[in-house]
């Protein structure tokens, strides 16, 4: 059962563009929404995270927007750079083991 | 030593064989979780270990088992390998009481290929 749905599957933007990646969740028990960035040959690394009592969070060029009523959240990358080319995963933790449920990932390519 | 270290980095096994993957957690982290990442997919939770005991399990059969040692390092064992077990296996450690909510530190993974 997929509890976090992510789109698009892949994305190509030019340098300076603003890619937007969307996620939708079903389980209202989710209470924390992190985004992970994964480069080829590496494990995922925490990028930015938001709690559901906040509608927006910015860290550098990365912004999360959260819509609790729609059960959706999105990642925006301002002034995207070729070094941002990676796969991005949204996720949500739940349960006593705080396991992470990941989305299916978005492969981002930023071209010159 | 900082960071999460996994070994080996790559492994090729034959269907039906058994495999052991190893993980050294980041210094100070006493909770270790294992994830399976199939090609083109997000990581899937296998199980978590805390204080040498299993502390939660995902939808994986019993042939997936693990251990955590007093130094917080961990092993993932998979018996009777199947072709669908081919994946990147990720180990993640976290600080006491933090868990997934404040960010795991993931290793670079072990790429397992079953032929």
C-alpha cells in the first residue's frame, strides 16, 4: 500500500529555473515531512523537513510548501543549478520505530 | 570515524544462496535501520534495531533477519536469495530518541545482484 504518492517521475529544467516536486499522503497520522536528496552511488541525505502546523519552510534555495487540508506538500528549488541534479524523495515517518515511508522519487536534471 | 559505513559496496550472489551485509553506524548513534531500494524506487523499510533488539519491521519475510552488536554496528542477513532481492540495501543510523523524525544518516549502500 503506497502511502506517499510523488510526482513527477522525472523533471528537466534549465539552470535558474524553479523545479517543483509534489507529494500527496493518505495517512493523517503523519506528523513530519522530510525531503531527501540522493546522488548516484550515494545514500539519501536529509535536505529539508516541515511539520504540519507550518505552511511553508525555507532553507537556502529550497522551500517546502504544505497544504494540510489537501494532504499535499511540495518542494521548490529556487535558482536551480546543475549541482542540484539528483533524485529527490519525499517521505513521512510513523510508528514506534519511526520508520520512513518514501515516495517513488523524482529524478531532476538541471541543464546549462 | 564519522558517517555510516557499509560493506561490501557491491555483491553478486546466486539464487538460493545466503548473504550478510554489514553496517557501522555513525558515532553516538544507537539506532540502526535497514532499507531496501529497488532500481528506480524509493527505499522500503526492512527493520530497525535499538539496543540490540528488533524495534519494528516492515513487510519483509522472515528470511530477512538482522543483528545489532554492543558497539551499535549491525548486520542484515538474507537467506534463500531470490532474483527480486536484487537491490541497493541501505543502512541508516540515528541518535537516541531521534529516529526518522530528525533525520537518519544513511550509508552509501550495498548493491546486491542475484543471478
